[in-house]
C-alpha cells in the first residue's frame, strides 16, 4: 500500500514538474494566458490526487492497524507528512496563478 501511494504521488509530481516547465518556457503572453487555466486545473487535480495518496499512506496507521513494525509505521507517517506538504505546495502554486 505504501509503495502504491508513493509511486502514484511520484508520477503526479513528475507531471506537475513537466507542466510547470512547459508553462515557464512559453514566451508569448496570449499563449501563457491560454495555458494558465489548464495549468491551474491540472494543479488542482494533482493536489487532490496527492491528498488521496497521503490518506492511503496513512491508512495502515489507523485502527485496526495491519502494521506492527515500528519502522513501517514511521515510514507511513513520514510519507503521509511529505505528501501533505507537497499537496499544500501545489495549492500555493495554483493560487499564485491568478
């Protein structure tokens, strides 16, 4: 479950990086204006998906817990926290695109 959440979030973050790179390289004002709503929509979508991935990462931590190894619980909690931080950062980026 942790590997699935981590892999999914990693793919979503790579997609965000690619989209932001394309947006930053567009020089024409009208083209950037046309891309901005698409970029905001994709950031919103990926933010939601990463939030879901964060909850999936934390799922083994809740009762009834299937995780009995402290190292696994620690990894799940760290992954959850890292994904929430990434989600929050995407939200900030999307909000800055007004």
